[in-house]
């Protein structure tokens, strides 16, 4: 049996995992537990400060040595001192930036946890979860009829970039900001509407249109069971 804990930063990502990713991967004998990043003794979810991440993720890895751990963090809004962010600044392509940060995060977390490298699978989503929803913007009109008039401007945004993962990271133009601006009557609810629209689109479409996200799922589906063993 293959077990995986996916640590996210907020309730939207947690709902997406539980509604789409968990059941899909279970069909492939990969059993996923979605968990929010611990931010204090009693609280979960919130800002991805380096201190919180490098404190929380090693703790998860140390709980058991036969379980994989991954992340589902947004590229948008990462702190300047987050592992790998400074090294990624020279890259324009958001996918390449995400890869640089993933590599740095992987090294930092594995060193802190003193675990086997293959057990930690860092994933940074360009630019954020809402980019996946631009895979099929007609789903917004299916979710709420009042949003039908918004489909065309959403489609123009999608068609202006190579993939949904390339919708940029400006303060007013990152994916969720665009949704907040266009979907105002009724207002887009990140937690409720995000997972509902994602379910209408389907995981297959999203992984085909969003290559970095798709590669992450491919890697998870190729995992092999972990045996108990030394931390390193």
C-alpha cells in the first residue's frame, strides 16, 4: 500500500484534494491524506513563512518512515526568503521558477527531517490553485448561471497564455484576483466555488492542460510502497 500526506496552505486546496485528488488516486492504490500546514499548536492553514514550513513539514515526515509527504503550495505570494525564491527570480517561465523552488525546498526539508530523499515530493503550483480552473472556463457558467456573461472574458484570459499555469502573478492579475474581479454577482467564493468548479472540469482535463500539475500527479502515481527503514 502507498500512503501519501499532502500538506496545503488553505481550506480551498484542502477541499480540492479531498473532492478530486484523493478519490482519483485511491483508484490507483495511492491513499492520500490532505492536511493543512500547521501554524501553531492549535491552528492550521495560513501564511507560508519559511519558519513555519521548515518546522511543520519535518514533523510530518518524522511521524512515520513508510509514508510519502508532498506539498500543494502556491507560487504566487511566496515570501522573498522562502527556500529557492531568490534563485528563481532570474527565470521568466513560472514552471521553471516553481521547479527551482521545489528543488531548494526539497533539500531544506529533507535536511531538517533527516529522512530519505525520495519520501518528500515538493510541489509548487504556478501561479496558484485557481489557475487550474482556467482549464475550462465554461464550467463557471455551469456552476452558477449568473456567471454566463463572464465566460467570454475568462476565455480571453485563458487564450492569451500558453497554459493556465502561465496566467501571471501581478497583484491584480494573478488567477484568483481575475476571478474576484469578474465574478462579482454573486461574488466568487474561493473555498466553496473553487472545488465545485474544479469538480465540473475534472482532474483529467486539468492535468492535460496544466503540465506542471500533471507531472506532479504522474510522479505520485508512479510511487512504490515504502518499507520501514533508516531515516536516511
